[in-house]
C-alpha cells in the first residue's frame, strides 16, 4: 500500500514498559465498484429490518429488506466491498404472484438463531369466517447451504399459514422469538410463540395459549433474566401477564395486571420495547393510531408501579405526529435511543435517553426517509439504517464521544448500464516492532477498537469493531496490519490498539484523516480563492475577495484540527483571534472579516430545539443546508467557534475536537451547494480538488479496473469493458 510522509509512533517506556512499539502510516485508497439497480423497493415500510448476528468476537448488525421484483435482499459486512458491505438477493420460496407480476410481502420478520438466519415473509390471505389472516413463508440461511426454504415441522408450518399480528421478540441475550395469533386450530384465536429448543437446531413451538378475540399482543422483557411479559391490548386497556422461559418452553406464572392507559384504542403494531436495565422501571414506547407517541412506564408486576402513559409528541421541540418508530439500547442495559419519521415531511428525528435514565429528549436529524431500522442492542453507540426517498440505503452511526454522526451509503440506485462508481477509503498501516530487538513481530494478536462502531477491513478481511467490542486480529508475517475504513466525507474513525506486547502503556489512538486536514490547512501549498474556482469548488461568479476569504477560513479551520491532532501549534494561527461572516444572497457568496464584537452579537441568540451537542446539530445542517442563512466563524490557535443561523435563530458552538471541525467544514461546503442552479455535491468536489491540487496520487493506491490517464491536473477514468 502507499504510505504518506507523515507517521506517528508510540514511544517505548522504560522499566516495565511495553515490549513493542506500534508505528502507523496513513493514506487514502481510491476504489471503483459497481452498485446495484435498484437497491430496494419503495414500498417496504414493514419490510426493512435490522438483524443481529452474535459471533464470538462481536455482534454484527445486518439489514434485510426487499426489492421491486420480490427479491429478498440481505446486506452484511463483507471485505470484498470497498465500503465493507455487500449484499445477496434471493427469491422468496413459493411467493405468490398475480397478473402484474410478483406480490410484495406486507412484512418481513428476520432473526438469527445461533448461526442460522431465518426470514419469514408475510402475505395476505382471503378473509375466512370474518377474520383476515396472513401466511408466513419461511427462508433460512446457513454458512454451508446458503439460502433455502425454512426447515419446519408440519404442525408449525400449518400454524404459520393462518397468522395475524406476526411479530418478533428479542430477549436480553439477543435470542429471537417469532410470535402471533394463529387461527389454524378450528378457527379459534391462539397465541403462539416460536423459537429454538436449547439443545435443538430447528424452530419449534414454545407456547400455545388462548388469545382474546379482538386483542393485539406484544412480548416485553420482564424484570428477571428468565422472565418475559405477554402484553395484550384491547380498546384502551393493557393487560400484562408474567411468563417464565424454561428449557424448551414458555409458561405463564399466573400473575397479571390490567390498566386503562387512557390514550384511546390501542394496537401492538407499533410498540418499541425498552430493554431491561435501560430505564428505572419496565417501559416501552407506544405509537397510537392517531400517530401520537407515548412513553409507558410500569406494568404492575413484581413490585413495579401501575402502567402510566405520557405523551412525548406534539409539544415544544417535539415532532407533532409520527408514522414510524424504531430503536434500541446500548449493550449491557445502556442508554436507549429511538429513531422516528414525522408524519408531516418524513423527516428523521432521534429520541435519546438523558442521563437521568427515565427522561427522553428529541433532536431533529434533517434526513428524509421512507423506512428506518435499528437493532435492539447497539454495540458502541447509536446506529440505524435509513432508506431515503431516492431509495438510497445508508448505515448511520454516531461517535459517542463527540456526538458526530457518520453516514455511509451501502446501496445506491444506478442506471441499467451498471456504471463503475468512485468511492474512497482511509487506509492505515500498522507495524509492530520489538523494543528489545528492533525486529518486526509477526502473528501477534492485537485488539482494534473503532469509534464510532464500523466495519473495518483488516488485512483483506472484514471485521465489526466498536468502542466496546474490538476486532481481534493477528499481524501478518511482516508484522503489519493494513486497516481500511470507509471515508464518510472528511471523517475517519478513531482506532485504539491494545495487545499483550503493548502491555504497560494505555491504548494508543490513531486516525486516518489527519493528513487530509493537513492538505486542507495548506501545508505544502497555500491555495487561494482562484484555486477553489479552478477546481470547481466555487462557481466562476465568485468574486476574488469573497473566494479568498472562504479559502482562508477553510485553511484556518483545518489548521486548528491539525494542531489538536498533533499537539503542535501552527505559526500561521498564532496571535489574535480572527472572525468572519459568510452569507449566500441571490445566488452569490458574500464573505468578509468582522470584529469580535460583531461576532458576539451574531452568536448572542440561541435555539434550544437542537440541544447543546454540535455533532447532532451539524448533522441536521448537512441535511437541511438550504435553511441556513449565514455562518459566522471565530478562529484562534487551538479553538474555533461557529455560529450558524437557521430558522431565524442562531446556534453558537465551540469546536474543540477534530470531529467538531470536520463537521464545521462539511456544513460550510454542503451549504455552498446553493451557489449552483442545480444540486452539486460540493463536498465531493472539494475532496477531488484537494487530491488533485496537492498531487494526492503520490500517496494514492488505486485499485485499477481500467486505465487511468493523467492530463494536467485532471484525472480521467476509462472503464474496462466487461467488468
């Protein structure tokens, strides 16, 4: 791989210090890959689900959905893809069709049992005796056989052919259960719970019991490890029945509790459980038929107070109504985070548990989506999948330490010609060297933690890594590890490396985007406004004064990032603080220096709807850039502040980390898309400008699938036919 000229070294310590040092070099990989067409159906509100596999080293979050041709699509981590993600498409076994072609399932129900992935597709049946049921068609995937029809005993197969309210439940160990009401027993409503026997390998019926006609059901975690709660909802009343999970069966304890929640007619279709340990009392979220969201606390069992419902939509700084809700908890009973789409504009919001444990606060994210999915247990920070209105599927994660959000598209619609598309990754090479002999150390086990959680491609194999669950790997015969992470804009994850050979020193942290910030800061070449115009970042209509001021802002912002990342102080940033105001009026950039007093006046107002986290607010701005009226900056040697005016109010933040500054740069660049008559990805243009202007190809490792021809400062790519 290509190495940059800059490298960071973990210094050996004397006495009981580490037995090895770790040297890191960084660069970027330019890659080209094909993307599928089209990725997903645009009608899959109930067929877009996150599913988790539980290998020994880390949980693995995957996505299951459908395409317009009734194909089952499974997205999973895979080292063969530059993004670290790949997919498989399978035909749903025995799926019905009509004269218009394949019939899309009304819902998908995916879950893992050990190493087998089960996916049940729901299709409607004709009404019988006044009851409309559905048939569940099962698929299963194993490493050895791939996709096949689900192996089910005959009684269970019959049960699943006449179901209503089919749903999934995951216990605290991540084990999945399929349940619902069946009418296969002489048209009598029967509640059925399906799972795998402790010593078995196939699905079996764990519980059969009478169901109340007209009621809907939801399974919830109990207060004890082997306890679960069967909740039935009828009219406005919720009834909770305690049950115990035993070897190969589920049985009722006889303890029940009923309360009128007072929120109108209820169904269990949109109940989001909150994992045990994530709240002081048993609780769940309930989205009513009127599109109002309630937090329900308590169930009246095992000393818990009676259930009470508190509305958490429609108030100040809250969405008025919701059409979709999903969520999960941090592993080990950590904080709960929900994601929701509002009913007015399909805008994405987050509902985050506060430090008090029982309170929740809304934050708008700005994305527009038609489907969302989140795993019930999140390893290393909030994560979710979003399908946009253009059927672009993205994996979105948050760095818990800074609140910055990272968006990685994993499927994008393309033309019928299946064009080659350009992507980029950060690449870091680590070399482990003995402190006593100076020789490299092959086959040494190291643990690599990633913040935020991300798929890392390490020595050509994909691993899940998070702040709490590392990728456990060995150095190659040359003592090296090559770690590739997807470049989400200007961001790279922070990697922490530990190992037996490094005992005696804290985990060392590395990031792959420092060199990019050095380039933006103008180290090696001082670019100006005309350079931005020539590189296509600014339109030709930008004036010299305005473009030069913008170039100075970009350079100085990244200069602060470099100072923070290296612990050094750039002479260019020494001295008094510098303030600037940027506006776009009538399609033109207006950028000028202002005094500190002018900056303080602009930053003096505040808007509380976005909270105090810059990362979350920056993510919103990058999605809703057209609503920004002006941006003010004040830059010093190792700190910068930004005041963004949006919705006729201003939010003021101090930028104290590289992530903060990276978010500020991306907000400025994406906001500048208003300078064009058509939507332009200014961030993409800027990255290309940085690479070409500073001869990035000297440190660029291009995985060629065609010929690359350099003409002046432009790079032309000629695809090879047949790829």
